[in-house]
């Protein structure tokens, strides 16, 4: 199984990145895993130019940036795991840009082309508040998956996240359970 982890945290050594490490540690050799830190990529938001909706583009999108590489990684993975802290009730801007640009993989008008159909997606979430603050972001991702015929494998939320608590193994039982659910 090929797993793509999209880490949308701006901090390479922050809470979300530590949660990703614990997630990967719990996968062990059950899957081939690649982590991409998209905060370091040049991925712009969708320009709503409509090029991807008029025809199937070889590059999937008319915008020439770091997303071209990400389309290939996304399409070649069996499951994509988003990892993002929640800022103002939403995923980070780079995570949102990535999600917006997935639109280039589908003709939403008639679904004659839908490269997202059948893909699996799950999400790792860290928060500086209670779990419910992630509802808006997680529910939006669930709706996106449903619309584009992807399978939403759920989310793991770490409220009031602190790197020391994550790295100590305090959440390892939850992470292990989530790995089983996500890779299921």
C-alpha cells in the first residue's frame, strides 16, 4: 500500500509534524509512506479559470506551480493523509490550496473525468483548543470526499496539542487505532 502524507504545518518541528512522526512510526512496514511538507512548496490557490473543466489537461491544471508534482503523488497513492493544525477553524492556507487544486482532477459538470473517484483520504489534526473547533474543517473535507466520490477514512484530533505530550507516546494508542482505521 502506498500512503501519501500531506503535511500542511508551517513548523517542521511543531505539534503536527510530531503527530505525523508518531503516525508513520505506527505504520511501520505495513505500507510505503511518503511525507510531503507542502508549506515549503509553491502551491497557489485555484484561479477559477475553468481550463480544467473545459478539457482534460495533461498537467491537470493551467497554473504552473508546485501542484504539478503533487498531482502525480496524489494519483499514485492509495491513501492520502492530510496533516494540519487548525487555524481560525480551518486547515492551514497551504492545505486549503492543495485541496482546492484537486478540482483539476475532475470535471464536476458531468463527471466524465474523475481521477479522484475511489481514492481514500484521512486527516491528522492538531488544535490549540477543544476537538469541536475542528468540526468545520473536518466536515468540509468529508463533504469534498463525498462530492468527488472519495472514501473519507476519518480524522484523528489532538486537542490542546503539545509536542512533548505527543512525542512522549501519550496518544500512541489513539494513533495506532487511527492507523488501522485509515489504512483499513
